[in-house]
C-alpha cells in the first residue's frame, strides 16, 4: 500500500514536470528569418511559402520604401547584393557605387532578378552551400503581396501563422523625405494588424523610432526593440516602458566560458524580470561560430539561457529540436 502511494506520487510529479516542460517549450516561438532563407534566396515569396509549410510561428519581413512609396520586402536599403540591378540599370548607382531601393519604382524593382546573397565587389556567394547564385526565377515583392500570401495560406490551411515586420533605417528614409513607419502602419492596419492579439510583431533597431511608434503614434501592436550593441542592453528598463520584447544578437546572451561550459550575461534574466520577451538573432546551421553543432547552439540558447524564441534561417531544424526536447 505504502509503495503504491509512493509510486503514484512519483508518477504525478513526473507528469507535472513533463506538462510544465512542454508548456515552457511550446511557448517558444520560431521566426523564419527572411523566410526559410537557409534553403531559398532570402525574402522571396518562395522562401516565405517554404517557411509557412514548415509551420513556423512567425515569418519575418524587413521593409524598405521604393521611389513610389511601396514598402518592399528586402533586408537592406541597397539592391546590388541580392539582385541583377548592376547589369540591368548600370547608370542608376549613387556616388558611393551602391544601388538604392529608394531610387527605383515598384515596377522597376519588379523587373529585377533576385538571387542568393553575394558580395557585389567580388561576386562571391555569401553562404556558398546555399541555393546556387543566379539559378531560378525570383522577384522582389511588396509587404502587401507577402501579407496576402500568408493570410491566404492561413485561410486555406486553417492555421494562424504570424508576421514579424521590421522598419529598416527610419532615419535614412526621413533624410530621403519619406515616412516608412507611417506607410507600414497603414498597410498593417489595412490587413487588420492593429493590436497585440493580431499575430503581428513589429520590430526596429532604432529605439527612438520604436518609442515614437508606441508613444506618439499610439500603436497597440506587440513591439520588439532590436539590440545591436552590448551597451544598449543597459537600457532594458527604458525599453520596457514602450516595448513588449527585445531582439538581441545572440552573442549578447553569452559570456566567457568556464570549464568549457557556456555562461550567460544577465540580459535574459533582467528582461524577464521587466516582463520583456527575448527573441535573439540569428540561428544559422551553416554559421556556428563558437558552437560545435547546431543542436548545441539550440540547447545553449533556447533551453539553458531560456530565451523565448529564435530568428532562424533553418526553421525546420529548430522546430525538430523543440519537438525532440518535448519528447525527452
Ligand atoms: O530583425 C532581427 C533579425 O532579422 C536580425 O537582423 O540584420 O537580419 O535584419 P537583420
Ligand atoms: Ca530583420
């Protein structure tokens, strides 16, 4: 009788632990960084559809304005490291020899071929083992086109996969006489992304701009303050006055190894104490740096450091990892 009771208590404790662990892991979100960009050229609709099929939680859109004020999904204000602009419009570069998205209309941008990222000076592909450069037939697209793809798939599959747009270089846009933020917020509202319930997370590296989005523009969206430099992490308490989460470079979560074991800075703990979610970037299976395997990277950051999500070029691998952790 005594042993039966002991057995039952053990069973109950084990299943409670398992439930808690599953709850914790299922709360971690997988963000397709520029789509499934480890497999297809970044920010193409094809890479977004592939990420969708992998059943990620969110798909990312970096946003830059065209000459005629269309928000284009592209990582940089430049075109020459992911398109054939230098061949197609050789006379349209600026004095710094770069080709700017903002100097081209939507129709001109649509006429370009998109390819896997490369160095425009050498022509060398940035990640040599990814999709081969200049193969296929990929195009740029607008924020509206991408939302229609994702919302259309949500309608046809019954899933509810979110969007994670980023306002890129707001000060550059202002200098060019453009208001990227206002245009993006209008498009988001047109497609019913208005509040924290609407499965849209808005991100920006520029802290002044993100604060303005909350305080002056009164956005009710879930806001994530991106963090580029370690010293910015000292401003977490201020970020918490307007943002719901932070997106640091993952290295800002790691500190010096002790006895060959990874140690952590206070960033995640402090952010959690302030009620901020932590979504570090960028988890790449083909750029491991200090890690000996992708699984080690995932375990160190997602489990040991307890972050709340990951921007990744390889969403399928992160999803598999979280599933396996749940089953352990
Ligand atoms: O936005 C967070 C993540 O995408 C990292 O930044 O430079 O790839 O836009 P980036
Ligand atoms: Ca981004």
